[in-house]
C-alpha cells in the first residue's frame, strides 16, 4: 500500500491532492465525498461585499479557459456563519483563501478568520482581475514582502501564499514570501490573457481580459514550480493545468510537495479523485513506497538551463 | 474507507473526456457514462439524442439539465461541457433524451455521435419546474428549442391532472417542435409562426388574455424567448398569475462553483445576482429580467 501522506509545514495531508481556489465549492459534495481529498480550498473571500464582473465571464480557448469572474464575495461573517458549517461535515482540512486590496485590509480579513476548523490561510496575492491595472502584490518582491509580513503578524495559522505567473521575477517573489514567514507557496494563479470574437469584433469576456487556466497553461506552471522550488526551502504547492495523475507527478518531480486541481474539475467533476487513485497506482507501478519521494526527484543533474531562454 | 475502494471506473486511454463514475448510491448527481441509442436530425435545425443511462440520471425532472461532455472531432475540440435540458426521461426504459440545436463546436461534436458511442452526462442539475396541486389549468408558451424544455413539464402536469394549453412558437411550421407530445396529453394547442405572421406580440397576447379570461391560466410557464418571457411576465403581473421561466446563461461547472452563470433578478429586496445552474435554471417569472 502506497503511503500518500505529505507534510505542508505543521499540517499533514492524507494525500497531496486538493482543489484550486475558485474552482470548487460545497456544491461538489453532491457528486462525491470530500473525505478522499488531501485538503479543501475555498473560493477567495474578501472582507467587503463584491459583485464580480460583467458577463460573459468565461470563454474557452484551445484546451484552456479564460475567466473574468472577479471575486463575488458575500463577506467573511457570511462565510463563517453559512459556508463553514457545510465544510465542517468533512474531516478533510479546510484552507481558506483570502484577498484584499491593501496589506492592512488583508491582515484585517485574515484576523477575522481566527475560528475553529480552519486549517490554514491561503493568501491570494495574485488575482490579476481586481488589483489596479491588473497589478497584484505578487508582481514584485517588495510588495510581496510587505503584505506577507503583515499577514504573518495577523495570524498564527499556517500561511500559504499564492503567487501570480504574471511576474517576470518569480524566484525573487517566492523568496520574499519565504523570508517574511510564509509556510508554503502556491504556484500559481491564472495567466493574464484575452480572446476576441473575430465575427463580432468584440472581446469574448465581459471584463475584456481574464485569467487563463487549464491544460494549455501546464508547461508554464510547471516551469514556475521548478524555478521556485530551486530557491525556497518551504513547500511548493503546484497548480496550473493539472488534470491527471501524470500531470501531478510532473509537478512533484519539479519540486511540488502537493498539487491543486482547478479547471479540470469543471470538465470532469471527479478529476481530483482520479488523480488521487491513479497517483497511488503510479507509485505502485514504479515501486515507490511514499508519494513524498517524488518531490524534487527530477533527474536534471549535470544539465544546464538554456541561458538565452530562461527567465530569472 | 480506503481511497481505492471509492474510485471511479478507470477510463481507457484517449477517452478522457468521457470518464464517468458509476452511480454512487448516496449522491444525487452523477457523472453518468451513458450510451447513445439514437442520434438523428429531426428537421433542418434540431437533433434528437436518446441515451441509455442509469442511477441518478434517471430521476431528472422537467426543467432540470445535464452538463454534456461533447466529443472532440477532427474539426472541433470543445473544452468545456455544454448544458442541455432534459427532453424526456423514461426510468423504465433507462432512457434520457435531449433535443439540441447545432450551434457551434460543442453541438457539432454531439451531432457526430453514433449509436453505441458513450457520452458522459453530469446531472441531474438545477431546480426543475414546480406544479402546485391546487392548479387546474396552466399555460405553457415556448419558442424554438425552449419547447423541448416545456414538453416534459406539460406531461408532468397532465399526469397530475392539470389541464395544459400550449402556445408553440417558431420561425416556420416545419420547425415547430414536439407538437405531438403536447397533442398526446390532450393539450389545447396554438401554433404561431413568423412565416405566417401569427407569432407577433399582439397576437400571442390576445391568445394569452383569452385563456386567462376563460379561467384556464392558473400559472404561466415559458422558455426560449426573451419576448415571450416579457409578455407573460407583464400579463402575469396584470392578472396576478403565478409564473415560472427556464433561463439560459453560459456555464462552465454546472454545480455552483465557478460563478460564471450569473444573471440579474429583481426581488422585493432590490436587484440580485443569481447563478442559473444552482439557483435556477427555473426562476420565478416575476423576478426574471432580460439581458
Ligand atoms: C440550462 C440550459 C439548458 C439548455 N438546454 C438546451 C437544450 O435543451 N437544447 C439546446 O439546443 N440548447 C440548450 N441550451 C443552450 C446550449 O447549452 C448551447 O446552445 C450550447 O452550449 C452551444 O454550444 P456550442 O459549442 O454548440 O456553441 P458555441 O456558440 O460555440 O458555444 C460557445 C460557448 O457559449 C456557450 N453558449 C452558447 N450558446 C449558449 C446558450 N444559449 N446558453 C448557454 N450557453 C451558451 C457554450 O456553452 C460555450 O461555452 C441550454 C442552455 C442552458 C444554460
Ligand atoms: C473560474 C475560476 C475562478 C477562480 N477563482 C480564483 C479565486 O477566487 N482565487 C484564486 O486564488 N484563484 C482563483 N482561480 C485560479 C485557480 O485557483 C488556479 O490557480 C488556476 O485556475 C490554475 O489552475 P488550473 O489550470 O488547474 O485551473 C480561479 C480559476 C478559475 C478558472
Ligand atoms: S456554471 Fe459554474 S456556477 Fe453556474
């Protein structure tokens, strides 16, 4: 029997598979039991009430999805009163994703989440839809350092920090998060993109630009995980285009300790269960006793990164 | 419970989009691997798809829908699933049926399905129509593929002893859908078309007012046309009649997770956004708004 457990700081997960924020909700409990997942991750909450963006809010493009959902949020008190009890029905650790437009508001939101049965905070410092000019904290190391420091002071819960692939300096951003006390980084969020309808001359999203996700972005997310894992000591949680156990294995080999499955769940609602089951089967086939042995096991010794192509 | 005991059926390589779980007793929604029995064009615009299925899929009710994993073809690779209302469910024959219009990549893919092919259908999803046992007569009015959504409602009403009057609207007589299903339950039918000029607002309004005045409209039901919806909403308010409308919006997950399918509604508490997939697709006519 393969040991699927992984450790993210002080948290032990029964397997490395969890949903990506915003692509999962308690509604999925109508299809299968959450008890078989490694962790649960909520849609990003904001302290203030938000309505979200105009429709159309999604458009498919190749094997990927563009979204400009925005972050429609009923606020944190509503979450604690109405949504949290639904998640308490499962014993799987609950990670709550939070965001805010300033570091101070961010810390305030995180403080409100100091309630029982929340296992960790995932600070979404990367959402490209709502920050001014599409600039998020995680675009730069300095703004990352500032917000993570505030958040670290605001909570004793394990603090995961979710990065954006839109930065040109992922390594420096990842190190800034680690330096200021993040317990793990999630790599990464959606990639800023757009789509146009050639027939109507109109943008295909109501929000003109949106975040790109799904299999189409997997190679980019994989590269980012590899770059981050090289420069930080804290666990990296891989996210971006993961739909199968093979995808999950690739992310773990690149250095991820655990993985998040997002858009794949829309296409195949049981995708996460398949990843868990097939991951066990994969390890069995390869004679790997512990799935955690895959983390960073990429055989790249003696190989060089192409200096002309490589981003920092 | 071990992870392995609750695993879904493994799918064969290359069949990823059709990966389906066998119906797990305790869950109300399943990703059912259905098998195509019939898939054929019924007129220039619409196709009829009959599937063999089992489990929760067979408990779908009128107004509910499924999210279909449309197959890839040489020309098209639809990535997301496509929502389709149930056209008919026959638990005894283990059949679920859809009526669809070929519109783009997803439905073009559906049109290539052959008997014996498999298709993953997630559902039943959403809230269907509700019938109040105190009602004696209802009026349903639909246009185009909206009639596919209303046909099972009319049958459920007939079964509950409620009389049905149906206004079937279409561009042309040859495109009127499901007339025979409304006939079979003894519905009173008015066919209105653009072709012969009978589908205009004023004429349909005259029909509706006649039914109301004859005491044959305890509730209004509509699907498939913004104009019909607005007309029925106005008349329902004027005559104080209950009403329900099945609405559409682009969807991704179908399960309330992604928030892409919101529409605006007017409620006594002010304007409100609701998700068509979980708060609908059937809504109170009085609260529904057009785009
Ligand atoms: C609850 C519900 C029930 C429906 N029932 C039926 C039915 O019984 N028969 C039928 O023919 N059609 C029905 N539709 C509409 C059907 O889902 C679309 O026609 C279909 O998704 C078009 O996909 P496509 O790839 O062929 O077209 P494309 O135009 O290429 O689709 C592009 C994108 O737009 C979306 N889209 C396009 N038109 C619609 C629409 N009218 N509503 C929602 N999303 C749309 C697609 O899902 C896809 O994401 C229903 C829609 C909803 C929301
Ligand atoms: C519809 C949608 C909504 C999302 N909402 C959020 C969100 O609220 N917070 C967040 O941190 N990421 C959000 N994401 C990003 C995902 O969590 C994930 O990082 C991204 O989609 C890449 O993973 P994937 O390719 O597996 O989907 C959203 C993605 C999608 C498609
Ligand atoms: S389709 Fe995802 S919330 Fe309705």
